[in-house]
C-alpha cells in the first residue's frame, strides 16, 4: 500500500466517535477518510473537525456509508447492534476491515457478522483494551484450575447512560470462565437476582451490574469458596484505551485473510 490506511468512523458525533476521530488524526500510521452519522443528524454535510469545535479536517460527515466505505481500508464501529450488522454487510462489499466495539450483540447479530466475514476481516470484541483481554485469559486459566466448589461472580460497573447489561466485557469474561470449565455459558449464566431466589446453584456463573455517575468501566471476577476468595480486577479510567485498541486492530487487520477475529488475535495473547 502506497499510502496510509484510510479509516472511517461510524457514529462520529458520539463520545467514542469523537475520540476515535481525534485518535486517528493524531496517529502516524493512519488517516481519517470518512465519518458516518444517522440520516437527519445536524452534522450531516459539515466538516467533522468544525463540528467538534476545532479546525476543519477535510472530511465531511455523511449518512451514506457505502460511499465512505468505498474510500476506506478500515471501518471502526462503536454504535448499536442493528446498525453494526448493516455496516458489516457494506464493509464486506468494500473489502474493508470492520472493527466492531459495539456491545449488546445477540446470536442473530453474530450470525450476520459471520456471513460478512466470508468476504472481509471482522475484528469484534466486547472490550478493546490490552488489560481487559489479559484479564479474560487469566479468568479462563483460573476457572480451569478450580472446580465448581468455587462460585464465580462477575461484577461490572459503568456510567449511568450505558444501555445494556451485563456489559459486553462482562459477558466476554463469563464466556472465558465457562470455557475454562468446559461448559456452555448459556446453561450456567445467572443474572438479575431479585426476591426469594433460593440458594445458588453449584456451577452457576453470576453477573451483577452497577450503573452510576461517569464510571468508565470496572470489572471484577470473583472466585469464592468456603474460607477463601480470589478476585481478578480491571479498572478503566480513560476511554482512550479503547481508541488505542481499536486503531491497533484496524491496522493489524490489513494483513489478514477474511474471517472473524478478536482482540486476543490482534494482541497475540
């Protein structure tokens, strides 16, 4: 490639979208070529830099993803599940790497991502940070070393405006714990306890969600047995860790064959 990989940001007006725009424009190995927003948004037709209160960047916000993706080598997407699967199909048509940080994806969404991945690289993760992915691998290893006499609880905390629970990261940790035990998370998952629930089932993987203030993201994996506990913890204090991870993924994906990947692949963990 004779020039730096061009990257398009979806949901460009959002908190993560604006951070991604700043991260890409400051990165020595990438260039911003597109910004997407929903039809009717006030930023459509305007320069993204001006919209963000700074100097013009020469990139106009558009509601036409196909046009923007055609100019891109990668798309970074932290939006909503319904939008993400549509973007996946369009990014696959453009043969652009699609980095998906969207949370709240359900099995039907993953099936659509799998279809798009026949034609392009899709890198999807519940969390893009190095620390969380190390925590995920540690969770799997600890769960594999301990039997079901050790209860597993995943406690996550996020800001008041987060709309999905458990978080994508919490579910990623739950999947890792289940994999360590050689079980299916769907059969062991326990969340939303309320009222007279009865005693805990042996082998359950529990989830608790806290929402409040401006918490960026905190995740604890608690292994509790009679007389002792092990707690694995990750605290995120700055969303820039997600931007760095997403950019690393977008650039790593340039040399990969079509298929589904995650941050474990990107980081070589």
